[in-house]
C-alpha cells in the first residue's frame, strides 16, 4: 500500500472509533435518562393528578426534551467529526 492509502485507512479507522465512542456515550445517556427518570419518579411522594403522581407528568415532559438534546448533540458532534476527517485527507 502506498503512504496515502495507509494514511487514509488510519484516518477512516480513527473516524470510526470516534463515531462509535460518541454513539455509545449518547446511548448510555439515553438509557440513564429513560430508566433512571422513571425509576426515581416512582420514589418521589408528590400530590396526584388524575391518580398519577405529579413527578410522572414532569418526567413525561422532560424526557422528550432530553431526547431532542441528545439528537442535537449527535448532529453537531458528527458534523464536526466529518469536517475534521475531510480536512485531514
């Protein structure tokens, strides 16, 4: 393999590692937000509305906002990774 081919392969491997790391961190964040929020909402002793604790309503409104934030972080970080990879080649 020529020098440029080896360098390109190394850049692709580095880009793929960074992509996998970002995806793993964001999936772990999603898992913690989803299951942690629901689990701890059960522990709170709030007043009830229609038979459900207020904490469930708060989680139901907050978790989708966290999902949108995760998507925004993913899009911004991937754009930066792709630009860096393009500039390196």
